[in-house]
């Protein structure tokens, strides 16, 4: 996911930096769970964010038969879970949150009894089903509730077309349980098949083999033959059309956006080829991208076979496609080799940012990718300052027990993770490091692993090709320690140095040469806007706005950076653009810093709350939860 910062929208997420706050789950959760886990088989139950007991009985395949009802805002139907009853268990533990269950039956016995455990505000409640040692399949008839946190139901006016409603899900990290009863932990992988019934004029898409045409009866069938973790379960329903990019790839978007999306993503086939060259074959069949309406809370989400992406990356000049490189990279780091719980999130995201940089370098050149690396370092330094350099949350190996795992989705997992892999590359030499990574993806393909497994494999394998490498990088300090080691790589960019010179010249002469910035890429603009003198008089802000039409920028990254400067310098003429942006875009990477900047002064906070009152209903729950905290908002 690209949520995090510019390059690192975490896609996710972007996913902007961690929510900062100290966790929303009461302390009792952790201890309660510790008790529940205190069983002979407990050793294998290592995910503090799941009630499942996969060491006793584990789900291997899911078969869904569901109806999507826009009127009642419910998804309802049946989930058939094929299980392996490893320990001859008499109960199957599933995760659920805001789900109603009407009936459960077993393949070998007919109807059976079930109960819900105690409710936790973040984790939901365990669904405990009575089974038998010989049970192979469990049928759960259920319905999601309108408030299901993974699901966003959009009214027609929230779409580009304006005529039809739209639905999409965002299951990562632990929200799959709000629309499907399952073992919602990345430690469990399963294959799935699905039948989905939707209104006849809409198309349904999943993280699976997908249709390219409307069905005649509103019924769609899906299969996902590769085993995936639950957070990659995804569904979208809307008025979308398909455009082909190449033999293996294509784009889905609302018809009004399709041509622009196809033009923007022309380099995807080249990116796939570059990644296969580096890290081995793409193992998921097709790679398609679905462009969602603007309320999508992340830059992108790496749902297998079908990346979900924000429309804010369509800039008209392919300047924001590193997000696609990031999501594509997850086809290796994350989807193929997966973190087994959310404390090891950096195994997904740090590796993915590293792969993303390598893809961008292969397709667009080293000068280009080094600009991304510098932006990443800036974002990381800001995050370290925000969290406090000694904070436990700056370890790569996180400790999220008792908290919402969303709290761990910060720049640390993304960019500190990236710089560790870059440090290892520099210590081992590129060829040895590339050979190691390729063998790592091959060795752990379709497995969920933790940090300890990675470190053990690294120590066993890397020295075979690069005997001295691990003496130069203090792995333990990087992973199990705060802040950044002194020796962390510090990229440089001649292009950014020229931007610095331009800024210095403007400050000393007071005149703006408009010819130079006309040649800048988005990255150079970001570097420029992030390094404006502070404070900057309104007159100077007006000069910039007049010269470069920044308040009218159609590039979401440039506009967001400009609006940030406008808030910090109280530049009133940009405030209508700010309000427009915040009420039409739901991507958390942009919302979080803008609302945070507003909240720094009483007047700004007042303005932020007024805008938020209008905007909140259009945001996905994961964005709203973050902004609620920044503004102290109570529903
Ligand atoms: Zn990601």
C-alpha cells in the first residue's frame, strides 16, 4: 500500500504517516488476548490482531456467494470455508467485526451452534463455531452492516460519472473481517472463488481473474488460484470500463476517466519487464489497475492482479507513476512473501519501496530515482522528528499489540526499511545483493514470514556471495533499535542542487525567472515548495502564485505541497483552493499534513473544522479516523 509520503505514499498508504496517537485499543485487549492464547498450542498463535487459532484448524480455501445491496448498504450471502482441522479441534475461531450471522452449518453434520466472544472496538469479536474432528467445510450465512469499516458506499455524486453508485473495499490491515467472516491474519493464506451479484448496470471486480465486459444478468464469477492472506481480499462495484495496455496489463476506470488513465499508465509493461528481469517471474497472471473515485484513502492498494489506485496520480504527464511501480513491486514483496503479522510490516513496505526505486531507476534512469530517494530521506527525517528519535515506534520491528495496526503504517516501515536495504546493497555490491533478493523471493514464495526468519536467511545466505557485507551494516541496530544509524545512506541529486541555487537566487535578487521552473519535474517542484523560506510574506506567495498558477495546479502532489505552504504562511487567496481540495479528495497522505498544519493555530483549526464538517461524510473510515484525531473531532 502506498499511504505515505510523496514517493512513499504508502500507497500505500501516503498512507500517511502514522496516526501518531497512542493507540485506540484499551489495554485490556492485549492482556485478554494473552490469556486466550495461553494454550498448549499457543506458540504458533503469534498475531495479536486476530482471534483466529490457525494452529488448531486453518482455512485453506474460501468460496463466497454474496449479493451487494446498495439500498441497505449490506453485503450478504454465504461464506464456505474449507478447513484443515490440524489439531482435531472442536471449535473453529474466526474474526468478525460488524457482521451478523444467521446460520452456520457443517459439511458432515448440517446446522451447528456458534457464539460471538466479547467485542473489542478495534479487533471486533471472535466468531466461535462448533465443529468436529472430521469437519472439512463450514458454511456461514452472514450479512455485513452499513458501518463495515472496509467498505465505502459512494453516492452517484461522489463519482466522476455522477449517475451510478460505487462501492470499494480496503481490507488492509484488519478490515477484511468487516465484510467476510474469516481468519483475518496475514499468517494464514488461502485460495478463493466467488459469485457476486450486483445491480445489472454495474461491473464487479475482485483481486482475482476479472471480467472485461458487463455481464448480462449482474452475476460475476471469480477465482483466485494462488493462496493469499486475508488483507488482499478486495471487491469493487461500479460503472467502469476496461482499456488494454498490453498483453498482460490493462486499466479499469469510470468511462469519463478511461482515456486519460490508459495514456498515463503506458509504461506498465516496461515496469513489469524490468521487475521480472531483477527479481524473477511475475507469478499472478495479469496485472491490471483499477482507478477509483477520489475518496479512496490511499495512493494505491496492491490487491493481487488488480491494483486499486487513486485518481490523484493521473497528472497528464506520467510524473506520478512511481506509485504504480510501488504497487507492482508488491507482487513480489508483500503478496508473494508476506509479513506474518503487522509488527513485521516493514518486510512488506520497506522491501517494496526499495523495489519501487529499482524499477524507477531501470525505466527512467538513476538521476530520476535518486530524486525519489532524497524525497524519501526528507520524509523519514520529518517522521523521526515527529515521533521523537528514541521512540519505540522508530524501530523497524514494531510493537503494535493492544493498538490499531494502522498506527504502524508510518514512514518508518517504508523509508527506514528502504534505507536498510539500500545500505545492504551498498555493503554487498549490487550484483550480490540482487542475487540474494532474487533467491529470497524464490525461497519464501507464497509464504508468510517474520523478521527473525528474514534475518536468519540473510545471515546464512548473503555472506556466501558477499563475505564482508554484514560486518558493515549493524542489522540489529537497524531493526531492533530506534532512530537511524549514523551510517545510513544519504543520497544526493544534482537536479535538486540546481533547485537550491534557484531558490537562493530568488532570495538574493527578488526576481523570479520563470523559464527555469518550466522544465522542472514534479519532484523538483516538490523539493522547491518544501524548501521555501519560512515565513514567507503574502506578497512573495502572491508572486509565486501569479508566476506559476500554483493554486490552480492540476498535479495533486504539487497542489498539496503548495497548499501546505499557503497554510503555514497564512496566504488567504489560496484558501478557496484548499477547501475545494479537501472536500473532493480523500487520500490520507494529502489530508493528514494539511489538517495537521491547520490545527497548529486556533484560527486554522477553526477553518479546518468548518471544512471537515462538510468533507467528512465523503472520506473513507480510515481517513476519517486519522483526521478525527488531529482535530479532536467527536461524531
Ligand atoms: Zn506499499
